[in-house]
C-alpha cells in the first residue's frame, strides 16, 4: 500500500469540502488529515511566548503539505525547511478586533496598545503593514505571548487582552459575539510542501482543492459549517456558522520572484528575523 499523503488543514474550508465531495479520492490521492499545531496545554494553539508559524517549520512539521502566511513560508523555504508551492497563493480576511465597549474607535487609538498576534506568523506581519499608514513603528506594540489563532481568540473572549488580530473562523465569530473590527489586515498565505513529498501527490492535492474552491465560490453558505471542525470544543455550541463568510480564498496565480524578493526586502527592513532570511534562491526555494 502506498504511503499516505499527510495534509495539515489550516483552519479553512477547502480540505473539508474536498473530503466531503470525494475530490481527493477522484484524483487517486491516498491521504490523511493531521493537526500540526497541537498544544501542550488544554488550550488550542497555546504554543508559548514567541512560538509561531516559523518555529513550527523550524522544528519540523510532520506532514507533506501545510500552510502559513507567505512571509513565513518564504523565509522557511529559503532556510531549507521545505519548498514554497508557487503555483498558487491564497488571500485570507483578517482584522484587529477590540471589545464592543472599548475606547479604541479608530486605528490611531491603537498607538502603544498591546495587540495580540502570532509571532513570525501572518498576524505579526499584516498588523504592522496595516498600521503603517496610521502609526509610527515606535507606536506599534505587538504582544507575542498570547498564542496562535484560537488561543488569542480565547484571550479576547475572556477579557484578558485589549486588542487582537484574528482570521479564519475566529474572524467571523468576533462579529457574531459583538466585538468590533478596528482595522482590516487581510494577508496572503502560501503552501509549504515537504522536501520529500511526492510531486505527483502534490499536484493531485491541489487539483482537488481547485474543485473545492469552485464549490465554495458558488455556494459558500453550504460549507461554512466546516469552520467548526478545528474550533476549541468550548465554543462549538455557540457558533452560528450561518453568519460566517467563506474565509480564505485560493488564487491560482504564481507566487512570482517579484513577490518573493519584495517580501524579503520588507521583512529585512523591519528586522523581523534577526538571524537572517535564509540563503536559498527563489529557484531553490519555490516550486513553479
């Protein structure tokens, strides 16, 4: 029997739709879904201070394909932790949320306010970029100690933090619960494939996801219930996914060398990776 192709879902709809519709089976992909962001505590995504998406790649994800923001996948691939799949990227709605009764009404009010983000993860970079038109670098105050996506969401719901960046299902759940979005921080995602992943299986996987994206585009309301799949158990009875949008959208266009180079230039200017950005070239880092 062939080895299973290990897929790490990334808090989005596509993989679940492809399973439901049999699209992976249609292309002959022998697969399994596996959570790559397990926590050592009882809280989902509670990985510790300054442990984010990049650190999970550095440690080594035990899957054939996974996702993260394009900045982190870019640097991780250039540092030899896998290959960025460059035949597509995706766009993920994201935003900075505050409690309904917060005194923070506009982006300028976020000056020096701790904003909970994932370290070297999409919310880290996108929060800086979205706030640059409003605040100086010195006024942007990011907190990295509140975990990844679902743990940050829990902290906001429990009243532990003043502001938070959230995407995927938590983005819509904030609206449902009455939290306010102060600023949109939509950002680009990329897929990371393992160095030893089967090239044939990779193409089968993305062929299935392309079909899933078409289904989501046509009738998103039929599939938003899949956001519940990865939510912390304590919230599953509260979530009304009829109110949710479709979240991340796959874009079947190339992650170009221009994307690759300009992203690295900005990361370098901001000093986000003190240890360097890796030395593999675009051609060595990206599958086109």
